């Protein structure tokens, strides 16, 4: 079993389309979802009520089992 897999263990709404994400290695970073909310199913994220209704699944941030992002992607593209 690989114990080095990245997971999001906490997510907090910051403002606009930004979430503060805490990863299982202790790193805390901000991720701006606005650029991703411009295409495809992700346009649902433009509705702030929908955006703020995120949940955590065992690995990452999830919106109604419709939209989710690989935790590795969030880790690599967020800013400290």
C-alpha cells in the first residue's frame, strides 16, 4: 500500500472561487477554481451557492458527485 498518496483532508471557503486546502502532508494552499469554471460541466461552479456547497470525499473536494479534481492536480496548481 502506498502511504504517500496526496489527499485533501480539509477545505475552507476563502472568497470568490478560492478554497483553502489542507493536504495530508500538512501543507495548506489556496486554489482558485475560477479558471476551471469556464468550460464544460465545471461552469456549474460559477454559481457561488453551488460552489460553496462543496464536500470532501475520502480523497478530494467534491461537488454533488458531479465535479471533482484529482488531489495531485490541486496540490500542484495551488499556491501557498
